[in-house]
């Protein structure tokens, strides 16, 4: 009886904490400046070209992220809906990270993950437009975390949840449209799949997720806009970049990103 009462108490504490975290993120999203920089660009693109025209034009000349940009154009016109969803996705990221790190959800563990998450200078995501940056980076990472959960369940010796599996497929289609996230997802899940095959514990339901990732990886590599954009941006902002070797590029990437967190 005491054990049951303690479990109910813990569940109430956890629920209240999750609601509290969501409220904090919602207030943060409410006061972040929106419809600026790239956010404004996508509003104007939608007004000028429409959803289909803007997607085709960007695929040919700028980016393979046509799925992400469809939602980006939509949410640039529906700010309050985006703020509600973004708060939910930020909260979901905390819950998923806590689940992966600690396996079980407890209030103190969730609070620890939330505290570490808040150490990230979230304002950097508003530099080029808050909506554009969250949809291009934060949402794909969060959806990728959830899409990996069926692999995590098999690794843990559990059955794949049908609900999570069905949700994972459309979320991965969105997430894998971001090429960096997709590369990380594909490499990680390939290694996990090889391990599970070696242990003779592979669940072939996982192959659907791997195929989606592989198809979108091929789509990103063959999109003409990605090649044109890379050449244009390098020539415009950093022409010396073409002379760098792999080590120089790796050092530049690590140092330029680290300065945001430690300076």
C-alpha cells in the first residue's frame, strides 16, 4: 500500500514538474523576437511564390530541406501555434534525454537534465530567426531522438511500442530532411543494427526507419540546391575555405561552435 502511494506521489510530482518546465519554455518562446531575419524571408517567399513554387525554387537553387521549409513557411504565418508546439518539443527533448540517460523518469533526474539543457545559450538560435532555426535544427534533433527510441527499446530487450513506432515514421521523415541530423542518425542506427544482427536480436521493423534515413540521405546528396548553395556561400563569406584540409575544417567547426558556449 505504501509503495503504491509513493508511486502515485512520484507520478504527481513528475507531472507537475513537466508542466512547470513546459510553462518556462512557453514564457521563453513568448518573449523571443520572431519574424525577423530568415523568418521574414520565408514569410515573403510564401507570399510571393506559394508553398509549391517556393519549395521547387529552393530545391533547385538553395536546399534539399523542402519538407522542413514547408512547415517553416506555414509557421511563419501562425506564430502562436508555433510557440505552443515549440514549447512542447523543447519539453519533450528534456524527457527523452532523461529517459536515454537514466532509463527511468524521476523528478530529480528530469530537473538535472533540464538544468543542463538551460546552460545552452538558447539565444543563439534567434540569431538568424527563431522560427527558422528551431525548425531547421531543434525540431529535427528532437524528432530524431524519438525516432531512435524503437532501437533503444530493442537494445533494452523490450518489445517495440506500436504507438511510438507509428509516430516515429512521420517524425523521421521530417528529421532526416536535415542532412546533418540524418547523417548522425544513419551512422548510429547502422552501428546499432549491426550489433543487433550480431547478437541475433534484430527486429526487422527497424529496417523501415533505416530505409527512410538512407533515402533522405541520397535525396540530400543529389539535390542541386545544396551544391549551388555551398559554392555560393563559400565564395561570398569564406573563399579561403576551399584551401583547407579536413583537419583545418574540423578545427574550424569545433572552435567556432565552442566559443558560443565557453566565451
